[in-house]
């Protein structure tokens, strides 16, 4: 397991974003992007839950993007409310949902994150 598996990776610059996006592309793993904001209460509540899910799901790449830091990335995925979770496979968006609902998040990760060789 690499040091980044099992944790949520925060992207604070476009360079970091591109680097981690590329890693997701090359790994063929499911990539979950958590679009968040420091002022968003539901985002702060779901954060530790997402970290716990990440610990138990090393076959999924978890990225965290602050919409105020990386506006262009948020705009690219049409993020208008927080938290928004975008799911990518091989660089393409396969799903998206808005809201801090642990059960929905876990179910979607389970559904989309099934390991396929």
C-alpha cells in the first residue's frame, strides 16, 4: 500500500490537482473528488467520515478540492453546492451527487469502486 492509499489527498494547486488526476488516470482506479469549502458546515461534518471510508477503501483514490482555492476545477465539474462528490473512472465522470449523506456516499463508493481487472 502506498503512503497515499487509504487517505484523502488535498489538492491546493492546479499542479497538485493535475498530478493526482493523472495518477488516477494511470491507475484505472475509481477517483472520488470531494468538492468542499472551509466555510461549509456539512463539508466539515462529512470530512472525518470520508477519511474513515478512505482508510477502509484503498482501491479508490480520494481527492479533496476546496472550491475557493481551485475555482477552475470546480467550474469544470459544474459544482454549485457543497459538498459535491464527483466520481471519475479513467478520467471520465461516471457519477456525481451533492450533500453530506454518509449512507449515500458509502453506497456509491461500493457500487462504483468495485475492483475490475
